[in-house]
C-alpha cells in the first residue's frame, strides 16, 4: 500500500495568513493526488483533484501543486470558514489511501 | 442536484452483521464507480471498498476483506455494504462517495466529488 504522510499534523494560524500543508507519498503517484476539507460532524468536501485542479465552486484562495511524491496545498489568505481538517488522498492505485489529516486551528 | 443518503447504521454486537445502503439521486448512477469510506471516532479517513460502474469489479481494504461485501443495484440507484463478523474496530461513520474519473497522460485518475452524510456503525457488547 502507498503510505501518505501529511505535515504538520496540526497548525495554528490567523485570518489572513498564508498556509501550506504538505503531503508526501511512499512512492511516485504522478499527479494522482486529491485534497479534501472536513469540518466537525460533516462529510469531507473535495477541494483539489489531480494535484492542482480546483473543484467547481471552490474558492480561488486554495491551490495545489506537486507531482511524484511531494505535494502541497496552499491557502493564500485564511478566512474564518477555512478552519477545518484537511486530508490528502492518492488515487494512483488501490487501496486508495488518505493522509492522517492536518487540523487547522485559529 | 447530486444526493447520496446512507441508511442502515446502528448498534451491533461483536460478531454480528449489518447492511448499509446508500440511495443516489441527481446523476446517472450506472455511470460511476462508487465507494465506501469510513472514519472511526476522532480518527482520520479510511477507504473501505469500491465497486465499478457495472458492478463487476470490486476491491476491498485488507482490514475488511473476507468480511464485507460491496454491491449495487443500478436499477434502484442504490449502493450497499454487507458487513459480517463485525469487530469493535469497525466502529465508525461510514460514508458512501461517488468517484469521478478524469484522464491524464499517465492514465486515469479518480476523485471523490460527492459524499453522503454518513451512517454511524457502533460495534459493542
């Protein structure tokens, strides 16, 4: 199975900050990497697919980069609605594994 | 609009069985791979199983292989997860999720673009 390592596991930031979350995979997955946002008690929501494509309706302050084994999710200017947990997920091969999550706190 | 609604969760004793259902609407169900993904209380996301659009191909996480069975009824726009020999570690919120496929020069990729609200399964004596 492909192992996913997100960093940091948690992060404190303020409204207006620029934030970067990293996801590293145990083997190359080309650009087959997705990012999700989850708020407490809610289902995850797709933010970014194929490493850098913004999901329809997603705020443009979210962006993704990377290929191979190293990927990043960047929020250019944090908004109050962005405080949540973020997960990366690889779709290169089954089982489709998730990172352990990054909790973004105020 | 796309909707996925899970049902069938509840409290079950270790060794027991439960069947989850996911009712889909707002899209052509038979065109999409479907998945079950779970989240134990306070933990991260764990992909459980997927089934191809036709229902012919299935795949399972090692943690549930041989105990869980995914199936679908395209005529009823429904996805199912039959869970047998349940263990305490199967306690989780179970989500059904639609997988959309895209094409890349390196092959096909998938992403989970719609999720249900989740159904809680508690395995406890």
